[in-house]
């Protein structure tokens, strides 16, 4: 019988991608508000294009925050400091269009109910040390080392923007058998040859992630279009919340359609998603499943989730009903309960806005507890 294998692909982007720039500005504004007022209500979206940034939506806070200055600080921190870099921050026009939260929404949040109806899916798998899809871990690592090569000037001719992609070949047990394809696209100065770029990316980025024997038969594409000179916000408009798959599991699990990087933790589509990741990760870490997906659903004004669903992908060694009973009996899944348990009323969000919200050590939703079922 022919062996059944399949290919699965994940992608990542660097912190300089225009959409990720907007995510970082939105979350930096959230952090600034929470630093001055832990009970701030924030929902801020950004749009960036040629020498123009628009900051809009709603903020209710006692903190004194200069939104435009926060945005300029982020842009300069990630080296968008000239027209040549892709965005001329010192001379850019920043427009702020912010108002307070709707009273119809506020009255539901004020009684610690959900700010809106919604469903959140979250995921964990034992195929990598970070309990995320291994293709995701590889793609993220490549993006990180691509950014490192620019920051450290190991590859001095790189410009900010960049993307990575990894395709793995898996067997019917979801076990990775080989790396099929690696794609790295890196923005660069016009004078450098593609031959030199490919050589340097292989040495300082790809070889930093993979041992040579793992990728000896792997297809590798570096700047497959042949050139990546003109990019960044000048040519590719960015928008907060547009990289929802990059932020989560790169297609490894289902997604509910909402983004993270414009919301304070009273919004359950952020806080409950973090809590669902905590639950899914602990189910796998405690050996109840090899792969796990949790769905939490909420109704506006209602404190506790109206439903909890667990998908074990036929890997559970404990009855799913018992796992859900344990969760309900040990964790308060109301918005306030989640905020208190994960300590979310503090400025920790800008760091989540690049290279994914999950898998990295230090985030409270990545902590592991001992469960007995």
C-alpha cells in the first residue's frame, strides 16, 4: 500500500511588515494607557501608507497619552526613519481620530460581562517544544533571524520588510518527516546582487535555524520574484489586525476571525483566546491529549461562556467530558476571572505584536500547571 503523506505550510513576517507595524502601534498605545490607568478601555486601529498614519476608534482612559508621539516612538524604534527605509517618520503626517467607548458596550463591560458575542478557538500540539505546529515554529524562527541579521548588520544591505514560509511533509500521524520547502523574502538595497543575497540569507538566516542534514533535499527560494527593493508602507499599505493567521497558528488550528492587536483585555476575543490557549496547552502538557483545540463562546453582557467545546483529534486518553468538568470546576472563565488569573491589566502587549502571540516563554497564558483528573 502506498504510504500516505501530506504537505503543510506556515508563514511569518518580520516586525517591519506594514501590517505588523500597525499592530505594534496599536498595542503600544494600549500599553501606554494601561500604564497610566489599568482600567483603560482601548480599541485602536491604525492605517499606514506613504508618509501618512491614521489612528482611529475608541479610548476611555484616565491616562494622559499622546497617541501620535507613541506612534512615532514605535516607528523610530523599528528603524522606519527615512524615505529610503520605507517610511519617513520625522516628516510623516499622523492623524488621530479617537473617541470614547460606546455607552451601549460599556454598560455590559461594567458588570464584567462579555463586551460582545463571539467564539474563540485555541490550540496546542505536541509536535514541537513550544506546543505549536512545527512549521509555524520554523517560519517564526526564520523571521526572527532575518530581523536579527538586519539589526546586527550581519547582512548590512537589508531594508526592513521581510517574510518567511516553511512547508513540511508529514505522515498520517502528523509526524514531520522532512522539510519540503523554505521561502525567505528580504527587502534589500538595489545595488546588491541576488546571488549575494541568497548566499547571505542561507548563511545567516536559514543555517541559523536548520542543521545542514535536515535541509539537504529541501527546495530553498530566496526572493523568488528576483528583486525586493521597493516595499514597506510607502508601497504596501498596512492595517491593524490583518495578519490574524500569522498571529496565531499559521493555519494549524481553526480561527474565529477576530484580531488581537487593538484591544484591551476586557474584550474576550483577546483575553478569552489567551485563556483558551492556556487551557489547550495544559491539556497537552498534562498528557490528556497529544493535540487539542478549545472553543469558548460568549454572549454580550453574560459573564461565563455559553459553551465550551474540546476537539482532541482522536488523541485523548481521558474522556473529554471529564476534562471540561475539570476546567469549569477550577477556572473562572468570566472576563474578570480571566483578567485576574492571567494578570492582564498591565503593559505587556506590544511585545506580542510581532512573531506571534503564542509559544514564547514569559507570557502568562503559556504557563503550565499540574492537573489531576
